[in-house]
């Protein structure tokens, strides 16, 4: 719960619209997934703690976040401002897509976006020098072509398979390793969503964190029968 408090407070204080939206989504999903796991513990201390504790915590989160972030984040959600910003980014996405088609299937080369994009840049955004596409997926597609598309499809398939495996098993059967995987998956989800309108994977710290979260999420728990430590102990004892 303290982690969710920190997450929401930092998101609102940043005034990042996509950051706020993804943080709220992940926080709600985390509460939905964590509440059943604590049901048995909460019933032992009285059902009122679980029924009233989460709403009180939500109000506390909102109050702290509003205090830290002020009302700047509200102004950034103004309809006219949203429309103007999205129009500029829509032109950039369309130009990047045209660039990806022009360099298909080999791509323009990793790190070449800033140098090849001006050829496709729309006149309406001609006064800006854009070195990033504000959409990591389109930029990867433009720079790496078919190879990048295959890599992204493979990563998506692996994540989808792991998510299906977890939710098919049911929350009631999750081990502590499974709950950790779900938590890391939610953190990764926020970054993946943010990458549609920004460039989180172009920031090294974000990319390294995402790789760590992906590794934990995809890791298959070791069953006792094939635990490497137990196999080693049987070998040398």
C-alpha cells in the first residue's frame, strides 16, 4: 500500500498526463489483485478492516497526491490543450509510419531516427527538430524494420503466454513468486502503455528497469523436484 501511495503521489506531482493515467490504472489493478490475497488475513482481524481500510487509503492517497501536485496536472487535461498536443503527435506518428514503410524491410538503422526523419517530417511541425518519435514502437519499426517487428511480436507472445498462465491458474492458487510476477507485470504494463505516446525505453534507466521487470514476470517458478540447490545437495552428500 505504501508503494501505491508513492506511485500515485509521484505521478501527480510530475504532471505527466500519460504517467498519471497509467499510474491510476496500475494502482486500481494492484488493489483488485492484492485485496483477495489479503482476504483471509483481514477476516481474522475483523471484516471491517478490509471493507473500510481500502476506501480510507484511497482517500488518503488522493489527498496527499493533490497536496504534492497541486492543480497543474488538472490544467494539462484541458480538452483544447489535449487536442492541440495530440494533433502534433499524430502528424509525427504518421510521418514515422511513412518512414517505416520507406525503409522496410531492413529499417533505417538503430539510432538513425533523428537524421532520417526530417525527410518525412510534416510541414506543420517543420519548426521543430524531432530526434524521437514519441512512440517507441513506431520508432523501433522504422529503425529496425522486419527484425524489430519480429522481436516485438515475440516479446508480446511471451508476455501474453505468461499472463494467461497466471490467470488460468486462478488468484487463489498464486504463490508468493506468482504474486511478485503479477506485481512486476503491472509495472511493465505501465511502461508499455506509456511507450505508445512517449519514449520511456529511450531512457536507459527506464529501459533497464523494464528489462528487470520483464525477467521477473517471465520467470517460471522452480518446483521442489527440480530445485537446483536440492539437486546439488543430493549430488555432494
